[in-house]
């Protein structure tokens, strides 16, 4: 099974989130490959809106863009795994933007993975290179080279595979690539037997481009 994980980052206000959903659902979403697993990660305040609007599509689920390293309690502003349970099936953990702007470390990433797991939320750990730790037992690992994020300079499939080897990721993991993934290049990644998913940011922002990307990601012979 292949994955497309759309990351809306800190984009969209309420009206824009609703327009995004309207425009996305104006497409023939049911025509997409039922074996393509689509995970959309909206900003926290819109998780419920996305979840409810897209509930009819069994291959679309909702992910959170982060998760607290702490459990429920006196942690003002944090969103815990306990809160997210039932709202999000997956959580992105350790995005390079969180590591850069919010000083997340391998220690916080591991704590977040534990929190997610404790509430049966599947962690998707993002690494920038071989220096970022992959906590034990994580199934979904996204490799996102910083040079490719938001730049339009996606990394070649060969280079992505070379890094997969360096990271020591074997076939028991779902290996996902992120960094300027678009409708134009998604098939190159997903056609490769060693890559199970892509994680687009910019291409998620426009619902028409995101739908095109999903169409191109559909029905790829394995
Ligand atoms: P991008 O973002 O597709 O805009 O490069 C990917 C990401 O940061 O997850």
C-alpha cells in the first residue's frame, strides 16, 4: 500500500479551510485508488472539520502535524495524545521545522513517539539525514532533506534510495519521501518498490494540485 501524507502546515484560516474542502470534494474523490492511503494533516483547529467532511472516504484519514511530549495535564497550549485520540490516526513527529524553530531533539521526538503510541496514534517520524535518531519500533519513517523542503528542488529517486540505505531502513518499515513532491514527480517515487509514500507540503495547499497528485499516485502497478 502506498501513502500520500498532505501537510498543510500553519496555513489556512477557517474560511480557507472550508474552501479547500469544498474545492477538493468537487473532484471525483471516490475515483482515486482505494488502496492508496491518504492522510491529511490540517492545523489543529481544523482537524474535526476535515475529519467530518472526509469521513465518507475510507482511504482518507486525518493526521496531526505534531503531538505533545507530555500527557494530558497542566501544559497550557499543548495538544496531547489523549486529546488527539479519536481525532487523528497518525501524528507527524520531528518535522525539520519543529526541530529548527521549536528546538526539538531526538529526546523530545522519542517522548512524542511514546505518547502517540500510548493512545494508539501511529507516529510518522521525520528525519533530515542519518544524524537524526529513529526511535525503536517506529513503522513509518519520512526522509525529508532540508534542501528539498519548499524549494522546488526535489531529491532524485536514486539519492533518496541511497539515503534509505544510509539510514538503515529495511523492508519492514514504510519509507516515505518528502521535499517538493508534486503531481509531476510523485509517480517517480511511488513507482519505486523501496518507497512507500510521499509527504507533500506546498502541493497540498492547492486542493486542485493535491487532487492531481493523488490521481497520479493512484493505480501504480506494484
Ligand atoms: P514541501 O514540504 O512539499 O513544500 O517541500 C514538505 C514538508 O515540509 O513536509
